[in-house]
C-alpha cells in the first residue's frame, strides 16, 4: 500500500486524467496527421515523378522530333538534289543535243558541199581546162611538180573561179579545196596555192597524208569519203580532215577527185560555244582511230590553261564514259576524275566511216549547287544555316566528296580509298551505298574537324542505282540546346542523353567539366561516361522511374526511357536530387511536424490545465484530511468550484466541525470524571486507613433516577460505609467473589474495547473510500455526458462534411468535363495547324516547281536569242517570286511549329489537369466514405456514452447511499468506542477496588 503523500503521479487522479485526455486528443490527431501526411507525401512524390516524366517525355519528343525532322529534311534534300541533278542533266543533254546536231549537220553539209561542187558545170569546165593545161606541159615540168602554176595560161584557167571558191571556203570555214587527177593523183588545183599543188598523191610524201588517203578511198569506193583527222605536212603537220568526192565525165567515168581540207577550228568553234548556263561547261569530241588509240577531235583547255589540240592521245587517261561512248553507248551521270567530279553526258556520233563521240561535262558542284543572284551563299549553304547543320556534303557514287559548305580537309577526297575512308562518314557512305536507304553514323571524333560529329546520309537513287550521296553533319549544339532547357527542373534537375556506348550525347548540367559530350569521348566511361542502373535499363529498352544513384554516386529521383533515333537507340534520363524533388513533401512534413508539435503543446497544456483544475479540489480536500490526521482540527477545505467537489468539501468541513464538538464534550466529561475520581480516591484513602466514617462529598442527599452512575456510586459508597460495619462480614465474603468477577469483567471489557477500536478504524477507511468512489463516479458521469454531447456534435459535423465532399466531387466532375472540352478544342486547333502545314508544304512545292520552270524558261529564252530576252526577264521575276514564296512559307512553317509546340504543351497540361481532377475526385470520395464511416463509429460511441451516463448515475446513487450508511455506522462506532473505553476504565477501577476490598477484608 502506497503511503500517503508519496503517491506516484501516474497513479494519481490528475495523472490518470492527464493521460486519458492526452490519449483522447493526441491519438486521433497522430492517426489523422499520419494518414494525411502519408497520402500527401505520396501524392507529392508521385507529382514529382510525374513532373520529371513529363519533362523527360517532352525532351524525348523533342529529340525524336529533331531526328524525324532531320530525316524529313534529308528526304526533301535528296529530292531537291535529285531534281537539281535531273534538271542539270536535262540542260546539259539539251545543250549537247544541239551541239551533236551541229556536228552531224556539219558533216552532212561537208558531204553536200563537195557533192554540189562536183556536179557544178563551172567546176567541171575548170577541171577540163586544167587537164588540157596539164597535157600541154606533159614532160616539161621541173622537179616534183607536174607543170608550172604561175603561167598566164594556168591563171587564165583558174582565176575566173578563185574568188568565188575562196569566198565559199571562207564562208564555210574550210581551209582549202583541191582538184586531183583521177588517174595518177596529181594535185591540179589548190585554192590556197599550197606546196602540194602539182604534186602527186600517189607517190611521195602526200600519199600518207589525208589528201592521199582520200584520193585512194574515193577511187576505190567510187563515192564521197571522209578521212579522219591526221597530221598534214604541207600545213605544218596540223591535224586536218579531208572530204573527197569523185568527178565524172559525160560517160560517167571517174576522171578526178575533189577534196576539201577542213581544220580543227571548225569543229572546235561548232561545239565550244557556251550555252551561258555554267562557267565550267565544256563539250569536246573524241575518236577511236584504226589502231585503237583514243584521240581528241576538238581542242580542250585544261585546268592548268594548257591547250590540248585535235589528235592528242588520251588513251591512257580516257575516262570510262569516253570508252563507253566510243563503244556505241550513251548516258549521263556524275563521274569523279583526276580534275574533280563532273556531270557528264556522252553520246556516239552518227558519222559514216568514223568512230566519233561527243562529250559534254560540267563541274558537278557548279551544276548542282544552286546560286541565287544577289546572295553570297549558295542554296546548300543557306539550307545548312537554316536547319543548323554543321556541314552539308555531296558525294559521288565512287566516294568522291565534290561539295561541302565548310570545305574542311575532307573536301575533294575519296571516302573509298582516301585518307578518311576509315572515318564514321566513310563507313556510313559504304553502308548507304549498299542499302540504298537513309543511314546514320553516331557521334564520334571526326579527324577532318577535330571535333565530335554525327552524320546522316542518303543516296539519290535513279533506276535502282545510287547516283549521288547527300550527307549532313549534325551539330551537337542543337541537341544540347534542347537538353539544357531548364524549365521545370528546379535547382538540381537535369536531362541528358546517353549513347549505346554509355557515353554522353548531351552535356551534363551538374558537372559539365567531367561529364560533357567532349569529355565523355575524351575520357573513359568510368570517369566521364554514364554507367548507372537507369542508363542500363533505358539502353536495354526499358522505361521506368525510381530513386537510384546517378553518375556522381548521389541519390536522385530518376526517370528513363529509350530514344528512337536512327541507328541504335539512345537513352534519355531525367534526374533530380531527392531533396529537391521531394522538397515539397519534406516541407509539408516539417510544417505538419511543427503544426502537430504546436497542437500537441496546446493539447498538453490544455489537458494539464483541465486535469489540474479537476484534481485541485480533490487535492485540497486530501491536504485538509492529512492535516486532520496530523491532529489539526482547525483546517478547512477551501474549494472554489461549483461542482460535486464543492459538496464534498462542505461535507468534509462539516465532519471536522462535528469532530471538534465531540472532542470538546469528551474533554469536559474527562474533567468531571477526574474531579469525581479524586473525591473517590480521597474517600477510598480514608477507608483504606480504616476510617469507615469517611464519606463521598455529593451534592444533595437525594438520589434521582437519571443521576450520573458515578454519583449513584457515591451514594452507594456512602451507604456502604454507613452499613459497612454491619455487613463487613458479608462484604469480606463477597469481596472475594467480587475480585474474581471484576477480573473477568476487566478482561472482557479490554478485549471488547480493542475490537471496537479496530472496527472503528476499518469503518473510517471504508467511509473514506466510499466517498472517493462517489466523487469519481460523479466525475465519470460528467465526463461521459460531455463525451456523449461531443459525439453528437461530431456526428452532425461529419454529416455536414459528407455533404461538402459530395458537392466537391460534383464540382470536380464539372471541372473535368470543362478541361476535357478544352483539350478537345486544343486538339482540333492542332489538327487545323497540321492542315495549314500541309497547305504550306504544297505552296512550297509549287514555289520549287516554279523555280525549276523559271530556270527552264531561262534556258529556252537563251536559246531563243533576241526573241527570248523579254521572256527571260519574266522568268527571272518568276524565280524571284518563287524564292520569296519559299521564304514566306518557311516563316509560316516556323510560326506553325511554335503553335504546334504550344498546343502540344497545352494538351499535356490539360491531360495532367484531368488526371489531377480524377485523383481529387477519388480522394474526395475516399474522404467522404471515411467521414461516413467515422460518423457511424462516433454515433455508436455516442450511444455507448449515453448508456455509460445512465449507468454512472445509477452507480453514483448507490455509492451515495452506501456513503450515508457508512457515515451513520461510523458515528455509531465512534460513540460505541467511547462508551467501551469508559466501561473498560470503570471495570479496571472496579477491579482495583475489589482487590483492595479483598485485601482490606482479609485484614
């Protein structure tokens, strides 16, 4: 049993009340706060993941869109190059067809001219006169000449025709005309009066010349003959071509040969006239001679300004297209040669007896690279700048790079056997040539630029063959710009790309010194690459989100996904420090902790105050009871409350007052007894001395019925002493009996007094306990009533909350409908924007076709000469309008792209808003169900509390009756104890008296 004053706090009423109130207040608070914080943190963490996932998805779409756009650009670029190639080939073929026709027409004209001459009457007359002159001088000529050519007779025969023939030769571009004797081959006439005049073509030096060959072939074939170019000694060994025809007499006998000597200038001037389209355009003629040598048939000017004339042997350096043309094939293609790449058109010439071909070519860079007048940059340079490429390259099917915008060291090298054949571009070239499809080479160091480079290439196909390969060098800056966009990434967030080799494809935001694209390729994967769980999962084709370690070994919230790019997929990773990503959740936790702490402090303070207020009256009464127990009956229990404790305090104070009265009465009685006992002692002392005359001093001599027993005893003693002498003998006998009886009475009285004392103490403790039980019961009834009232109010509040939640769910449903309507409108706007983009593409195609038509119109206008000048001006204006249209469509396309991006972002935002509304509806529904369940539980608790109130009141009533009964028992026991004590005392005195009497009587 715990001693009074040393009761543990937890066992006290105040401690129990404090713990009960704290439990009732803090446990629901902790449960509700924990659940709310858990759900809020889960929602905020999920929002952080969704935010990162949204950023990752946007960046992923941008990167994939970038490569898709590059592929679309490549398709358009390849189509443009193909169109330019076909247009250039068409122009070059048109020009060559014109020149080919001129050459073939020239041969026809030469044949016709010589045929007309031999049929001319004047020409036959001159021939007969020369034959007569020869016959006159037969045998008189000196040296190699058959006859002299400066005699008046010879001049008389030839001068009438010299002027006409000379004009004819000059006008036709021929160098000389010869009349040769048909029988012996003597040269009878030469307009130029050369050294061959009068010589024989059948013997001597002339027989191996073209003139000698034409004389022999005409005689042998008896028809018009063309002898190919060859050195002609009389003309300083210049290459000459001869056309000869037979001359017949009236009997159709061959009497002579007419020959035209034609120089190389006539053919060169016929085919070398430029069309005005290109500066590097050239057309030349080639022939295969009888011994197999391939030689020129027109002059060519090499790049070193060295001129190669007709007859120059090119057998060893003959390009394949020359050999094909001399083999009877025709074609058009791009060829790489020692002096660069050329667009070539080649055709054989239809010349009887000659194996000639006509070749037209132009430097392919000039033919395919469109230049706009008034602009310093060509079309491809503008294209590169517009789309942000690092470089744009055009490559022949043999691997020769004939055009680049930047003109790095790889310019004019060969990707098949050149110094960069083992580069990424060289490998890509061989891949696309084999596949015939678009190809991609990932970023890696590229020696010509000493930088990282990625390439995209696609061949221009024609009839299943690759003619030209178009390649673009991609810039890492565009990808970096997309990945470095910081919107929505916080302080530590970043997105970056990782290639299949686990090296970066975009610079890191958090550590660009060691984890940039350049550093990643310059160092090792372990030092500057990304070999993390996220990168491995993404490169394996997985998509997910988790808290993992990043490339710096730090814990981050990461979301990853593969990126669909040409070639092996990349990985895109979006990461943010956990502290940054979950900062809202952490701040919410801190705020809830602070608020919970403040509320807990308030609850603890309020509970402490309430428990102290409820326990203070009890403590006041207990303290007063302790003072009474210590003997201080002047204390008073002061209680300010107006509840049951005030009633208890008043009852306690009344009990102390009654106890003081009882003690005062007992003291008076004790004084009275002391005075009587002193008289009795004096009397007995006298009697003891044998003085039987002694008397007890009493008030009056009459004995009343209600007199004090002690007074009656005095009277009796007086009577006894009066009669003692008479009955002394009897007394002595009776004294012995009295002594024995008084001893027994004393023992019984003492035992009864001890039992009464113990019973009185037990009843007193029981009374106190019953009083405390009564107080607790009354307080329990009050608290239960308050709990019941609070439960009823809580039920009403929960029902109100349920109605509010239902209204919230309805409002959220309306919001969801409106958000979905907005999303549908935005999607419709996006579709209309795409339709506008398609219209713009159509306008762009029309502009490109207008540009091509304008170019063709310019060609036709140039061919038309003076008549086409006005049409040429119109064609130039049409081209300018086409260029302006292309620029305008490009601007509109850029604006539409921005609108498309904005609409896509809006759609994503509305979708996220819809999802949040759905989450809100679900949470509100869950909250409504929880409130409904809570209301049911509280209503049940209210009913239980009402039952507790009724039971508590019945218990309090019973305890109160017990307390009253115990008080009555206690008062009776107190009085009984007092009487027993008095009886014990009297019995002890009687015993002493009997002993004395016995001793006295024994004397």
